[in-house]
């Protein structure tokens, strides 16, 4: 069932039917694109606890990246490996996690497994902007720890650290002119963009910081001095200070190049996601590690250069960890996952439920992941993503 971002309707309907079949009340939030019939909102449901312990939230995203030539997934299993026979992405990112979570809930409900409260949040629009997570409100969530299953790597890997990311979009506005007749009357926006990019520090800047110019678009015809050029760039760092200083450097380079080439430049800075750091531990990490140990699986703490819904949930105040699902080569037609990884995820989730029973709810003090702090000190004036964070004060998933 294909579900590229913004077209999660079918998969949401399928999941809602499955979850309602367990007697659960399923809420769906506002659709990402209200005018599109195939758009959907986040799904939320709660399984009330039947024994003491700490409640947990499980999360995954139901959307995928779009496929090449809009091919449909054709899942096949060969030697224990699930892949798509077509040019489509398989969609294991992140439906492998969705499958493992829903299957586990079904087992728990059918067997009346003792558990201390489980909430499920399935987000839409994760790919390309964590949009569903940003739209969600976690105010009504009882869980003190969240577990997203949305990383590549073997089951057992626990992602404890992720950077913050900002996007810087620049539009150079020059003056067009005939390139052969009156070039001196033109002001080239492409030349200004080239000058800015040449002056920028890009690539891996230090252990914690990276920057990239990913898209340049400009020009209409070879014989016209181009009056428009847009540049899309990003910077990431595990240090908030280093991120701010790199973004300031990029903004300076855009402004300076515009002045030198006598063109205008318009800039937009978007706070894509905020980093988190659980290197020192925290309840979700400890619970995850205990669960892996319980099932006899090797566990490893690791960091990522990417962002996921976890970044948003931590910023919103729910300590949340990201876990590997065993999916590999994601976002490509070669994406695959082993059947064994799916079983391991299910086994892990069952072990997690057992471990959560052993933690008294009153012992679960909130963990400071730096998220709230980072939000308070963010001063970028054109912050579209942050507007999303605060615009929604209601219980809408
Ligand atoms: Zn994902």
C-alpha cells in the first residue's frame, strides 16, 4: 500500500480499522493537506494500563518518500529478506515499525498482557519536514518516555544524539538584459549566487557540524543575463552555538555577494529541528537498554547526523529515544529489511512493556534533553517551523 507524504489516507484507514478491531478508540488529527482527498492526520490511541508502572508512548511514521516514476511497491521475500520487486521504495521506513508496533498491540490486547499503559502515535508527513510531529500536541499524553522506531541499523542500536538543523534559502534578484546586445545593463543573479557559495565554508566543518548547498535554480535562456537565482542550503550541528555561528556565516556570505554584484537578496531561515543528547542516560534509554538485555540482544548507543520525529517530541518536552528497526538502503528502490528484524522488534516491544512495569510512575522525573532551553534561546526572526510548534495548543494529533 503506497503512502508517500501527503497521501497517507489509505494506510491510515487500514490501521484505524485494525486498531478499532482491538476495541481501541482511535483519534485522527487534522490532515496535512485539508484540500486533498488522500491526505491524512496523525493517528493516536491509548491502551489503559492494567498494572502499576510507567506508561510509555510508541511512535512511527506512516508516510514514505515518493517512488521513482510513481512505481507501486511489490514486496517479495527471498532468503528471509523483504524487498520490493519494482522500482518503488519498499516502505520499511517506517512501516516496518508500524507493523511491529500494531502486531505487538494486537498480541497484548488478545492475551491481556499486564502493562502499565501504552500510547500509540503514528505520524504523517515525517519525510521532508517532520510535519505531522510538528502539528501534534503532546499535552494529553500520559507517557513519561517515548520510543520512536525509525532508524537504520541493526535492532539493538539506540540513537542517543542528534544534531539541530537550519535551512537557509536565498533568492537573488538582479536585472535581466540581452546577453549579447546590452550585457552591461544586466545584473546577474546567478553570478551573485556563485560568488556567495564560493565564499562559504561547506561540507564537514568539524566533528559536530556540517553544511551544504543542495539546490541552485536560476536562469531562463542562454542569451539572457539571469535576474533570478534561488539557493537552498542547510547547516547542522550537535552544538547549538556552532549552528548559529555557521548560519550567520552563510547569511553574511549571501549578503556580501549580493552587495558586490549589485543585486538584491531575500533570505529565509527555517528551524528544521532541534537536536537532543541522551549521552548521559535518561529513562527512555535505560528502559530500551534493559529491554534489549532482557531479550539477550546486543545493544549499542550511537548518534546520527539526521533528524526524525524524535527531535520534535523531545523539544515538546517528552523524553523520547529513536531506535533502529533493521531497515537498510532506505529512500532507494534497494530498500530492504529482514523478517528476523521484524520479529526482533516485536520481541523488543514485549520486553519493553515488561520493563516499564518495573518502574514506579512517581519515580519518573522529567529528563532535560536541552530541548526547552534551545527553544527559549532561538532568536531567528523568520522561523516557520517554530510557528508550527506553538500554533497548536490543543489535543490534536
Ligand atoms: Zn523514517
